[in-house]
C-alpha cells in the first residue's frame, strides 16, 4: 500500500487517514442533499441515497488510484439542481431522458479530455464569464434552498415574497446560523453538523419522525439504475443542456483541480500539474458511470482542500474518504428521515461559497460586466442555469463585436456564441 501511493517520501499513514476523514466530514452533506434535490424530479429517494454513496465511492477511488491525488468526487451541487429544476421541472423532460443527457455530456467530456481539447475550451471563454457562471449558480442554489425551507414563497403580485415563520422555517434558520458560526470558527464538517443538529432538534419539536431503525442494508438502486434514455436525449433541443452540463463541470472540476493541486504540492516548478490528464479523465468517467447508476454529473469537490490542509498528500486519503461513503450506505434510514428544512441551510451556504467568485469579475469593463451580470441574475430569475449561460455567452459576443472589441472574441467563442443563439431560439 505504501509503495503504491509512494507514501514514504511524501507523508505517513496517520496523516492520510486524518486527511481522508476530514474530506469526508466536510462533503458528507451531499449524501443528504443530492437525494433531496433529485427526488424532486420524481426519482426514488432511498435508491438515490445508495446511488449517491456509490457514485462518490467510485469516482473518489478512481481518482485516488489512477492519478494518486488526495481528491474526492461526488454528484456536483448546481449540476443536480440543473438536472431537476431546469431539465425535468423547467423543460418537462422525464428524469430518464435527463440521465441520458448526463451520460452523453460525460462521454463527450471524456473524448474532449483524451484528445486534449478540454483545456482549450477553458482558455477560450473570458475569465469573467467563468466566474459569473459559478456566482450565478450560487444564487440559483441559494434561491432553491430558501424555497425548500419555506422562507420564500410564490406571490401572484410580486412573483415571490417571504413565507410565514413556521416552526420548520425557524428550525432551518437556526441550523443556518449554526453552520455559519461553525464556518467562522473553522470547525470541520460544519454543514454536516448543521444538518444533523437541525434534524435532531426537529425530532424534539415533533416536526420529524424518528426512523424505526438507524442502520439497515442499503436500499436497492433498481428504481433508478440503468434507467437512462440515451435515444431520447439525442435531440437538437437538448444540445444546450448537454453543453451546459459540460461547461459547468468543466470549470468546476478544473478550478478545483488547480486549487487543490497547489495545496497538495502536485504542481511542478514550471507550473504544470502532475497527472492532470488522468484527473480529468477520472472526472469524466465518473460522470458516465454515475449516470448509469442513476445520478447527475459527478465532479471533483473543493472540500478536498480541507483534507489536504489536515495532511492528505496522496491517493490513499481518497481511498479513506471513499470507504466512509461506502460505510454511509448502511445509515439510509437515518438519511431518509432528514427533512427539507434541515438540508435547505446547506444549499444556502453552498450558494454563498459559490457566489464569492464574483470578486474575480472586472466590472470596469462593460464587455465583460454586462454579460457576467446577465448570467448571474438570469439563473435564479429564469430558474435555469442553461438560460443564464446562453444569454451570457451570446451577449458577450454581440457586445464585443458591436463595440469594436472583436479581438476579445476567440474562434471557439464565436462557435459558442452561435450555439447559444441557436439554443435560445429553440428553447423559446
């Protein structure tokens, strides 16, 4: 084991175990949140608990062994929201077809990675638009969190308004405050602790029914596994959705890989990242396998940085993290009993984490500022990540071209702008 991961020259078993456990603690909230979001699409929630754990286990083991890095993977936040609230609820697709879209995006992603085009797409899109995508998804996720909590409700006159401060809403807000305080105090696993604490307080107040058992055999994945409709996803009208999945995962994974690679010491003196091709291949393959299991796009988690900070240096820590996801399979009764008002604060906090990317946007340059602003604001207002991306890309090309800044538009960006125009026309 030590020889396989080259532990002797980089770290020790204790640091790898602690680092792996820390990473699991900081990202374990996905076991609660992913099934909660995808079940809104009509998918079986108990099956989703098993699938979420299995997808995280597979992706994390794969990147740990294949690239020997202390990274962890799981179904991505934002991507699961796009799956449920944009494709299924927004566009009226059934979840089987939406899984087909995820599968196709993963296959295309894998091909683009193998032939080396993936990185070129990243550099072709202005950095401001990349940051605006992350910030916009942050607002979108926060909006969903507040909606699930009941803090905001629909209103025929103003579209949205504040909801009644019922006991569940107050419990959720209390959980949100706990998470924020724990984050301020740099306590590991703040989101997970907040979810569980809100859940148990909900039991005390009679708002949650305690499960009959805490431990059981994992629920069957049969209701969602291998149910994807690939043929149904092969439609021109879904090209935009496929691109949106690819785009979001593209910058999410690469940004995370770059940041965590520096933290883990996997960057050479010339700035190149060791085994980045293997990391990206693992990311794409994990998405393909995840769609077959029955979940939305799997991606690399920035929470891996917390484990790295606690000593994780090699892929062995990823094996530790993956093992805890496997262990979590047997706590499905407890996970199933967690209500929406307990998971909603996690969505709000994750939204805050993603929205901080707004600081990377140059608002003094209107060719970037306006498209970035439109991207950010239209995601929650249209309840669609793809619509925000489409209008953001298209507006950048139009504004830059008409204002005489054509040099800012790369050849790849012209293609993206054209596809965005077609997607907008088909979608409306």
